[in-house]
C-alpha cells in the first residue's frame, strides 16, 4: 500500500495513530494549566479549576508504573504458566488451568480489586498484585490458544529437523503463537489501565485521583482533566498494540 | 482437553493431590477466621489449630488427606469417591465455620464479630478447583455441574437456617442485617441498570448492525467508533459524560424533568450502553451475515417465502451468536455497573466504595460477592442457553479451545 512512499516515512506513517495520541497526551499532561479559562467556563463557581494535588505528569508516570510493572509480571507469569502446562511434564494441569483462565475472566475487575484489598491491604502493592492476578487470565488463555492451535504438521516438521524441545518452543511455537499471545496482552493491559484508575478509590495517587476528587468535591473540571488523560493514555497504548499486532500478521482475536 | 483418561491410566492425579496439599497448607499456615469484639476494632486472625487445638486441626485435615490419597491412584471408582468427598467438604464449609465461631467467640460479648480468614477463602477456591478438575476427568456433563452447584447452595442455605444462632456473629451477616432494605434496593438497581443497558443495546445494536450491512463505509466507521469507546476506561467515560449531562440537565427542561443529571443513573446508563454496543453489534453483525449463502439458496429452492426463510432458517442459525453477544454484554455490564456507584447511580458498587472508604471490609464483601455471583450466574445461564440453541455443537460442552 505504501509502495510510493520512502520506507522510513512509511514506517512512521504506520505509527501515526499512536504517535498522535501520545503527543496529545503529553501536551495535555504538561500544559493543563494553559486551559484554565476553558475549565473556568466549565466550572464557573469554583476558585480552583486545575487539580491541585500533584502534577499531571507525575500522576501519569505513577499510573504507567503500576500498569507496566503489573503487566510485565503478568506476561512473564502468564506465558510461563501456559508454556509449562503445555509441556509433557505439566500436561496434567492443562484442563484445569484452561478452564479456570476462561472462567476467571467472568470475574468483574472491580470485584477483584475490592476483594484484594481486604486480603492485601491498602496501597500501591495490593493494586499491582490485583492487576497482576486479573491480567494473568487473558494472557494465559490466549497463550494456551496460540500454542494448542498450532498445526500438527509444523511441529512434526520441527521435530523432523532435529530441533530440541527448547528450540522448538523458542523458534517455532512461541513465534507462531505470538499474534494470539499479543492479543491477550493487549486485552490485559487495556483492562489494567482502567482498573488502575479505580485504584484511586483505595488511596492510590494516579490519573484516577482527579476524577474521584472531582466527584467527591463536585468539581467537574477535575473530573474532566483526569478522564481526558486516562482516555488518551488508553487510546495511545491500544493503538500501539494494534500496530504491533498488524506488524506480526493478522490479529488473532 | 482431548488428552485425558484413556491416554494415561496409571499415575496419580497430580492436580487433585497438589490442590489437596495446597488446601492443607492453607488450613495450617494462614488464619481461618478473624474475631473482633465489635465493628470498630480490627479483628484478631486465628489459625485452625489456635481455635480447635491440635487434635481438632488434625481431625479437620483428615478429609483433605483422604482426598489426596484417593487421587493418588486414579481409578474410576476412587475418583468418584473423591468427587463425593470434595462436594461434601464444600457443603460442610459453613457448618465448620459455625463450629469455629462457637469455639472462638466469647458468649459474654454480644457485639463480637466473626470474620472470614484467608484459609476459608482458599479452601473454598481450592475445593471448587478440585470439583472442576474431577468433573473434567470423569467426563461429567453440565447437568452434573448444575447439580453440584444446587447441592452446595442447598447445603449452605440449610446450614444458615439450622445454625442461625451460631452464624449470627458473622460480620458479613451483621453488615447485611443492618442494611437489608438498602441491600434489596441496591440489587434491584443493579439489575435494572444492567437489564436496561443490555436491552437498549440489543435494540440499538441490531439496528446498527442492520444499517452496517447496507454500507461498507458505515461498517468500518461504526466498528472504529465502538472500538474507541470500548478502549476508554470506565471511570474516564463516566467522568467524560458528567459535564455534558450536567449541562443538558441545566439547559433542557424535559431532560431535567426525566431525571437526567450529571450525577446519577444517566451517565451510568449511557456509559454502560456505550460499552455494551461493541460486543452486541459485533455478534449481531456476524449472526446476520454468518448464515451461509448456500443454506439460504437451499431454503429458497425449497420454496420458502422470505418470511419463512427469516423465521425458520436465519433466526435459528443467528440466535446462538446473538445470545453469545448478550452473554458477553451482560457479564461486562454487571461489573461496570459497580463502578457506576461512583457517579451516584446506586447499585451494589455503593457498598464496595462505602466499605473501602470506611475500611469496613465486610461491607466491601457485601457488595462484591453478589456482583461476582451475578456475573458467574449470568455467564453460566446465558452460555448454557446459547449452547442449547446452537445446532452444531449441542452435545459438546466446555467452550474452551
């Protein structure tokens, strides 16, 4: 499609959507104060119209930190667990893990977060653990689907070429399953961004905090600031994943 | 899932053994209950051995040891026995709790509260996993699954009724008792919100899917927009709707009269509708276009009229897919409606956020557990219905794969 365009420009063009969202996000996070008149118009009665407790860039950074730590651990553990139960040694556990991974996604994330707090307590780590636990499920499920969905002929050929079990896993199975695994990671990260925002109700200071504070104090301007930034963050990350998926071939959803 | 029984006759069922060992570790390692003199004081966590003594704890461990022993040699008869044992254990869980409560609570303190410890939750979770595993290994159908759920529910209800005086100090029950009316209203509101959003999205989604089938451009634009909405986190979408709705309520009289406000049911309903549309439109669209041209050709060739083709061919083939859309949408909406409590829409989320605010964890449970139960029930019921109506795979259960 982009045969007329020089290759590096074409590559950049393909990342256009995530880049647009990213620059909008950074611009707004850094320069929310410039929009003060607009927010005065939204919330004419209030003296303070820009969320005062924390710089938006810091809130964004904390949000990203929690989501990325949880997602990274979820990817490592989720893919690891799925690989383990598809090897001969762990195969006994496959039916149970597969059933639980698909059933567990029925649990609403809010309920998981709410149930994690009594067990783990308030603060950043409980939220990370809750996100991690919930984020595991789509990753495990999709990794299993990807690994189990490989054609028998491909595996046969790899074995015939004299590849060892680990070579087959790293050079054949995981690369072929990658699009489906990536789709699972995308679901997981999207849900985590949303659920992390809810963490503001249990005392986390992130982009959810302006929304909660705005609702509690009846200040629509705060709510808008938090909501716009979270929305942009979600769109930015999601469109980046879409790009990655397209780079890997057909999205396997 | 196809690799099972006949592939490996000998060798222990390592899954059940591992789950039993984990349950034993939980029983001995972490607190089974928490005891507090009243609502304000945080409870003292107590392990099983601390309440029931060493002999009591050993006695309590026996069924789990038996479970592991039965799974060690997985012959059919022994696995069936293990299933029965695990089911009986699950059914007896509240009775055990009542017993521990009676042992641990000082009768001189009428305000005393009994909390559920991590060992209780872990035992519940692990036993449920044992049942799922054994159900798969024994090739039991969904009817057996429903039977087990019914048996557990019945046993728990009966225990609650018979041992009501022993279970009365249960903190969860205390939280319920003081707001039983509010609880009923919250459940009703929750269901109304979910039902309204799912119903509206079914009507609107079908209309959108029909329109999309007419125009490819509309199809692409529609899916892009709905995907965009789905991506935006719920809290943000509620927030984004707040300002325009507040403006509308202030400036448009009839909307105000209808009860539309920036805070309340209006933003909740709109956001839930927005989230519900993508799965609904996607499935309806697939259902509408999924009927193969050959089938329709054959139906027309048999001399069916357009109406007959719709009612006797298209609809029966499309219905399971549409129902699948309703299932996804309903489960999603049950969870999202909990978040709606933050924008004042009521529902069970109110208890969750109130409880989190007051650090009253049993109040959080009072909101979260029914939501969890509702989501699981909706998923199971609608899933079963769609499988029953599906013409291709009415025999095979368990949709994983």
